[in-house]
C-alpha cells in the first residue's frame, strides 16, 4: 500500500517519530513517502497516489496547530481534495508540562478535522527506547490493519 507520511517538526521530536513510523511501515511491506510539510516537495508528494495519509504534528502555544501544518492541509483542500477520514491517521508529540489539556492538542485537532476514526498516537517529547518504539509499532498495527491483507503484514509483528 502507498502511504504518505507527512509531518511538521520544530525541534526534531516529531521528525524522529515519523522516521520510526516510516521504518515500521516499510518493514510491513508498504511503500512510504516521508514529507516534511515545510519543504518545497509538497505539490509533488500530493500529486502521487496514496491509499493512506499519516499526519504528524507538534503542538504550538495552548494546543494549537502550527502554521506549516495548516498550510499543508490547505494544500490538500485546494489540490487533490481532503481524503476520507478513515484513510487519515494522526500522531503527535508534545509536553505534558504545559498542561494535559494542551498535550498533543494539534494532533487531536487534526484528527477531528479529518474525522479520523483512528486513535491519535501521542509521544511525550522525543521518542526514547523500547517502550516508545513499541507504542509506535502497536499504533501502526491498529491503523494499518483495516487496509492490509494477510499477505501485507508480517505475522510476527501481530500483537494480541
């Protein structure tokens, strides 16, 4: 399956989650295109066919979505059109020290905007160690499963 993994990252935390997620998806046999939404590659990436959009975002002041992600969403709307909600899954990074009501707020806003039925992946700051990697892989299991045939997925990666 063709996946577009588009992310906005300020400090590199969300970029690292995107990198780990892209590797996980590639191991599952998917063709993954990673896109920094603040790059000049947006138009080209949006012109390519995709079965699913994975969106990653850091959270700005008081839970807001950063400007570069808003521009990307506008490019989707004005270009190929907004994808169906079930083909969009969202992940985010944040810091609980700024308040749980704002933690990964941008990711939750994006998921609501697209009407995504998938759970939002939340990672505190930079992903660290086995636990965060396991969380990322489990999230990929959940959001990709409805789109995979048994031959797409590595059975050893399935979790009870």
